[in-house]
C-alpha cells in the first residue's frame, strides 16, 4: 500500500434511522390534544350550566307561550302551569303543590317581590275557571314582562338566599 491511499474496504455502509412511527405521537401533540379536549369540556359545561338551567328553560317556555296563537284564557292556563313548575323547582313541594285559587294568587304575588300585580296573579290563578266573558283585559306585553320578571326574581331569590 502506498502511504497516500486509504483502504476503505473495512468501512460499513451508513444506515439511516428508520421512519418515526405515526403512533404514538410526540408529547407536544398530546398536549395539544389535551388542550382541545379541555376547551371542549369547558364549553360543554358552560352550555349545560347556562343554556340548560331551569331558569333559561322556563324563560324559553314563556317565550313559546308568548309567540303562540292561544286565546287569552289559554294564555292564563299555560302561564299558570309554567309558574307552578317553576315554584315546584324553587320552593319546598309541600309549600307549593296544594296551592290553587286565591292561595296560589297570593303566593305568586308575594314570592315574586310584587313583580306580578294582584290582578295578574288572580288572572293566572283563576283563568281556567272563569268564563270567557268574565276575563279581565290585561295588557299582554306588560303581562309577559311581569311574568318574566317573576321567574327571574324567584330563581335569583332562591339561589342567592335573599
């Protein structure tokens, strides 16, 4: 061998690393996946707590009643059913379940911090029993506003303990 020649026959071939596998992903991808999952869970909980709360549900039902083509008597009956359901959620069952007539009207008037007038409360409590010609004309827009305030007031009162 000559001094300037190098014998390369003893060298091994260069091997490249194998392709990285598709799964499991690197830790950065796991962090991104966990972040997306966390955001999804938070949005779902927010939706459940905000949009599916009993108060929001009651207000949506009231809006349905408001936009329906019911007679004035049927409006009173349906509103009475809705407010009874709200009262059963927010107050002890024994206190609300047996109420009807004058006692139901007084309950509506007193427990909503007078958001409903006595006339409106009487209309709600007695509309199912009054003949059509005896129904007192009540401003529907004001009526629905007062009922909406009653629902909000009752839920706020019971959740904040006022």
